[in-house]
């Protein structure tokens, strides 16, 4: 959430920065509301100070010998009661105005970093680097065809169980999914991340704190009878691990790795990636998350990206890193590096991780602060997939496919899977 003080004092900056995202916003009404809220706050504080002064004066006069039931003391008390009534009225007005202001602020995305490249859409993302040599050749199959041939998954039975865009894994497919989850968790915990297994159901406050609500309500699955939603990403519950807390600066950064099933409606994506593991309503993901000191979030962004890259390198999967332009940034992100893995069958790079620094945007929505000495500040949050499991499996199938129908697995994964390859059963 954007800083109310910035809305009040420098709305032109907000409009200019959101313009870099391709948004045209008129902040006149929001600025006026923020100014009115501040005026009410100042009036209330002034009256409360006067009420406190009168209360002390009553005590001084009684101590000096004035009759507690006398006219002079009664007049002071009457004056104090009148002030209390005015304060109560102002508090109610302030609360209502604050609620309306917050509702509007929650709909505005984060301001992009000055270092974020300008651009209107994904075609203007900037490639930063590449790793590995993409496999090329004729006759390479896409992962869904390989999975079907090896009997790794079934979509038709999944439609019977749920609906389209769900998948059931069988045999080697289920074992490979489990192996990937364990491999990624072990790799990240060996680097100092603390493993956490959060709830799959999250409340509205958690979704609001991380930035999914109210903007993306239509893309999430909601429980009909409770204030609970199926989590779209472990970023949501991990953000709320420290909601409404103050974390001492000497404890930062806090680094978590979380495995979680993820659930998304994928609104607006129908007709895209209808086969295979790329775009599902339910998928597994290992998520990296940092609570960082605000002075060190840029270094943290570089590190969380490197930690996600380490998974691809260990699995010997070629990839490239893109610096997302302002028009392609996610709602809560200030800057994002996308990792795109090479899919040999498709002959294309596809996103497998987004590593984002959110600045104090989520921390302000979730009231997560840090304290250094007597100074309390909002901390910075960062998140990145480390990695999306289904897309990793797709990349392994396409890049490891062999002429005899088998799929060779990278050496680092073999102890987890229990074999060096997948073979037709």
C-alpha cells in the first residue's frame, strides 16, 4: 500500500510513477481525503491535549483546597466532558474517513523502482543473462506428449474428479513431483533458509496484506461458508507470519522456504496452455521469502534471484533472466527478475520463477516493522519461486527426452527419485 503522506504531499510523483506502469490516475480526490484525515487527526490531538490539561487543572485545584463539588471544579469538569464528546465525534469521523481512504489505497499498485526499465508490456522486458545451452533438434516432443506416453499423468480422470485444468499424477510422475519438492527444500535449507509448512487456507486479511485482495479476488478460490480462501501462493501465508509485528533489526533478514499447493482460477487465460503442466488451477510450488532490512533490499533481491537460479543450474536446465519492464510488473512488485527455463519440445523459454522486491508495500498493508535503537521503520519484503514444480517437471521431460522413449534425469535429482531416468512402464 502506498504511503498516505506521499498521497497527501506529493500526488504528482505517484501519478508519474504509476504512469510508468501505463496507468492514468487522478489523485485529486484521494489527496483531498488524505488531507481531511490529517486535519481531523490534528484537531482530535489538540482537543485531547486540552482535555488532559483540564483534567490536570481539576486535580491541582482540589489539591489546593477547592471544593470537589464546587462550581469552579464543576465548570472545569463540564468543559472536559464537552471536549470528550467532541473527541468522540472526531474519532468516528476520522475512522470512517480512514476506512474510505484505505479502501482506495488498497486498489493502487506499488510504485516501480527507479532502476526498473520502462516499457508497456512483456515485449519490452530486458534480458539480463543466460545460462546453459538450449537443446535444439527435430522431432522433440512437448512435455504433455512425453508424459502421456510414459503414463505420468491423467487429465480426463481429473475432469471427472474436479474440472478442466486439473491433473492427476501417477507412478513415476507422482514420484518425480515428490522428488522435486524434497530436492528444492533441501537445497534451500542448506543455504540457510528456514523451512515452513503454512496453512493452505488463508483469511482475507492475509490476502489483503500480500496484495491479492481486493484486486485479484476473481482469480482466487473462496470457501463459501468461511472467511477463508485457497492460497494462490505460499507468499500469502508467509507474509502474514509476522503481520502486526515488530522484528528487531539485528534479527534481519528472516529467510523462509515454504512448500505449498497453490490454487488459481487463471482468469482470462482460457485458450492458453490447455494441455500439460504449464497453466493449472492447482499446482505445487516451493517459495522463497525474505523479510529484509530496508537498507539492504537491493542486495537481498540479487541473492534471492541467485538462489532460485541455483535450482535450475543444479538440475542442468538452460534458462535466461529477464528484468521486467514497468508495464509487466506484478501488482505488489517494485522490481522483478523473471527466470525463464528452456523447453526443448516447445522450442521456447517459459517463465518458471518471478523474483520480486516489494519494498515496504506489503509491510505497510500488513503492519510489519523493524526497530533499530529507538527508530521504528517498515521493513522490506521479497519473494521468488524456487521453483514451480509442474513447470520444472515439464522442463525436465522436454530437455531430458531420449530416442528410446526414456527421459534422463540430472545427477542431482537421482538420489531423490531413486533412478537415473524415467522409462516406459
